C-alpha cells in the first residue's frame, strides 16, 4: 500500500469579513394583504414583519451574491483571487444545474475556485459556515466564501395565506479564513426528515410539465408551509440545539454578546431567547421586522445590520442558529470580525 501525503490546515478558523445586499424594492404589509385577506395588524402580531424586501428582475441571485461577497472580501482585506472555495446556500436558484456558485466564483475573479451550492434551506448558511471552518482547519482551502442568498419572491404564491407575507429576498456573505485562536465553534447540526413535508415546494417539475396521461399544472412550484407545526417544533427543539452549541463552544449564555437566530418569526426569536434564559445584556437580532424571512440569507443579513448599527462589535461572541425545510438545522458560536 502506497503511503499517501495529506494536508493540515490552520490551527483554527474565524470569520474575517461580513457583507450584505438588500434588494431595492421595499414591500410594506399593505401591499400583500389584499390577496390573502389579511391585515397589517395580524401580520405584525403573528410574525413581527412590518415590511420585506423583494428583488427587481435585475437583482438576480448572482448579482446579489456577488455584491454581498465583494463587501465581505473588502472588509476582510482580500481579493477574489485569494478565495479558495465558494459555497452558496440557496433554495431559490431556479436552475437545478449548474450551481450558481460557479458563476459567482467566476465573476468575483477567483482562480477557478471550487464552487457549489448547498441545499439546506434556512439552515444552509450555518451548514456552509461549518463546512468552511472545517476546510480551513483541514487545509483544503485557506479562504472560503460562504454566501446565503434567496429570491423567495420567485417561489412565493402571493395568494397563499400561509406564506405570502413571510418570504423575502436578499444576500449575505462571510469570508472564513485561518486564525490562531478559535473563532468558529464546533457545529451542532442535524435533520428531522420525519417532517419532510412541513415546508416544501408544492409540486415537482414533472407535475408542472405533465405527461401523456396527465396534463401539467403549468404553475410555478411554489413554496408551501404548515406554519404552526414548524413554529412549535422550532421553539421546542431549537432551544436544546442552542444549549448544546453553547456547551460545545465551552461557554454559557452569560458569555454571549449577541444572539443571531434565523429570522423566521419574531415570536420564535422571542420564545427561543426566553427558553435559553438569555441575560438582558445579550443583543438579539431582529432584522425580520424590515426584511422578512430570507431563508439562507437571513443570518448574515441580520449580522451585517448589527455590525452596521454598532450593536455588534469586533471580538463579540455570537450564537447563530438556523432551522427550516427538511427539517434541517444547525448552530454554532462565532467571534465577530
Ligand atoms: O423559515 C423557515 C422556518 N419557518 C418558520 O419557522 C415559520 C414558522 N411559522 C410561523 O411563523 C407561523 O406559524 C405563521 C406566522 C406562519 C402563522 O402564525 P400562527 O400563529 O401559527 O397562525 P395559524 O396558522 O395557527 O393561524 C391562526 C389563525 C387561523 O384562524 P382561526 O382558525 O384561529 O380562526 C388562520 O385561519 O389565523 C388565520 N390566518 C390568517 N389570518 C390573517 C392564517 N393566515 C392568516 C393570514 N392573515 N395571512
């Protein structure tokens, strides 16, 4: 048996820069309520959403990804050529193949960096963060770009009461790179496929196109969600995952400066913070009020806002936790760059 050589990477990994792209269309609740027989009051009370961002036709998945990445790279003091891998977490890139990540890697001027998409819905960004930190520590990449991006408006049925007011568009990105001290804690991740059907596309492409025996629907395969079971699952199951993430990071809630959960619903955010008994000093991300639920993009967008508004400072300790379709989930603690 031949002895193979192996790589070893940096002792630790950390986030080096954060960037974001918020699409230009601001959609207040008043614009979505007529089609779903709802009210501004109901939406705010049940979800905490006041308005959301939807992309224009020009604000493509690729454009939003590239803009958020350029910002993250600039803040990390790096150029596209220094990116060794591009991970794009998304469920709304409408081509099943090729991955949008390769086009993003090319446009950013990477040196033909490996690039692929991650399909883990709202958990996708935290999945990517974990993989990026592992790559840096294992030596398969020095700088990894992790992007969360969605154009959920493309997959939203504006007449569906259960989803039309929730989903939104945007992109967030981070660069993960080498560090002398730990800056991304071990991930706690998993999936609960027993609940595969709770959030899903209504139909697959065969149903859309149809066949000799059955005409196709001709309709976009929109997202549908059984919101209430997801809500209850998130509050019950995610508090445990969050506690485990703190334990694996070797800290307690008292050591946290920031709590940056997936921006699914303000009531879920509040219930999780309560269940975790977070001290009042922990600043909680509440980007959902103005941005809506952007699935894979929600955590980096929320983190970017906290940095921009001075709520998050360099060196702060932040707990990230994400959950969604699958049901897939992931959590880790990071140090703010
Ligand atoms: O990002 C991926 C993960 N996703 C999530 O974590 C989302 C989790 N779920 C949620 O955020 C919430 O379940 C929703 C915000 C989607 C819904 O809130 P809810 O408190 O679970 O409402 P519900 O579905 O239990 O409905 C309560 C009531 C019902 O009326 P009755 O039966 O009490 O008379 C619904 O018919 O509200 C009614 N309703 C609405 N009313 C006005 C349902 N949708 C609407 C609506 N406008 N859009």
